[in-house]
C-alpha cells in the first residue's frame, strides 16, 4: 500500500463490489481498512491525505465503522485527526447512535468526551438516549448519557409531541429501573406523548400509560414522585389494580413538604443538579429534594 501511495495513487480511490444480491457496494480504502481493523493502514492513509469523513453507500464514515467493530484505538485515531463526530448516515444516525449497540459504554464516553452532540436525533427524531431506553441491556449506557446531560424530555418523531419521551417509552416497556433513573435526573413526569397500546395510538402521560398496561410498581412510583392524577378515561379501560392505586391516592392529601419539593423540582427542570450544586442547602434537604427516599432501591 505504501508503494502505491508513494507512486501517487489517490488514497480515496473507490472500490466497487457486490452485496451478493446484485446491488453495488462502494468502499474507500479507509473503509476497507477499518472493517478489517487495520490500524497501521488507516494511519498510513491519513498521512497521505485520505478523507477521514468519506462515506459509503449507506452514509457510514470510517469512524462509524470503527465504532461498529468496537475498535477503540481506531476510534481514538479518528477523533485525534478531527473526524466529524456528528455526521449523520442515511437514516440520520450519528456515531453516538451506533455506539449504543456496542458491548459496553466506553465508546459513548469517548465520543461524548470528544464533543459529540448528545442530543442529535435520527430521521425519526430519536436521540441516543431514546434509543438506549427503547431496547434492553443498555442500563449503564443510559446512566452515562444522563450523567453527561442528555435531554430526558426529547420526543421521537422529529422532536414533535406526536412521539414518545424516554420516560413514556420506559413506562410502556415496564422498565421501573429506567424510570427511576430518568426521574432521578428530573425528567418531566406529566408530559404526554403518543404510544401504541393493543394497536391503538393513544396520547397519554406516563401514569396513564402504566395504568393502561398494568405496570403497578411504575404507577406507584409515579404517584409517589408527584405525577398528576387526571384521569379522563373510562376506568374500565385501565388495569383494575392500577386504577385502584390511583383512586386510593386521589383520596389522600400529600404532605406540604412533599408538595413543595415536587413544585420546586418542576421549577428547576432539567437544571436540577446544576442548580442544587450551587445552593447551600443542608445535606438532608438536598437529599429530600432529590427524592432519595423514593428513588433509592435496595440495590443502591
């Protein structure tokens, strides 16, 4: 390869192959070297001016290839050489979206520490956080995204309110653990969105969603953290045990201190942690505002 490059061959020369179904596949030398994990060859190509952001037929860059094969040294190399971290492929996904599928969260950390847009969305309006929440097995990645300030209230479907938020998605999937993490970072608990339940599209809040599908523990969690219990539905449409929990809660008067912290959290919004860190509250008060008495589990 070095001899060819020294003789003047274009380092971005396109190779055309076939996918076996009659459709052409187009690669640059950089893509091929990435796919094979040839770090030395990638370095050589870069030294001869190869386009670090070259794209294949699907819009995938060498950085995306490196993330996909989980080759950390290649990812670091491309970051060091100024690869565009936020360049979208044809479906609008960035390298950060692809990093959700990696075996651990290290690639997410690498990209975020290098300045990747944490809230970039694909053609369906889905952020990396939304994607991680919608699939099983990404708990640690979700925590990393939340720690780095991912927007917990971002809708899918181009960011309009006809989609679902991460909390609504986690509720629909029955993931109480993820609901707790999202609430810990002060996601909006009363925001509505559209989800499909039994083939019917409904515009509902997380509490209503949990009651529809029968996730009692999530219903109780949402009640405890101050979700509004405005039920306009026919109660017969809700899970009977969940509707009983809600009706019982509606007859109880919450403590004034609890109502104050709920409203205070609503006021601070996604800036909760940042704002609290600058305030001289006693530790016990901070923990109360953070709802540690509700959100902590036995495993914490």
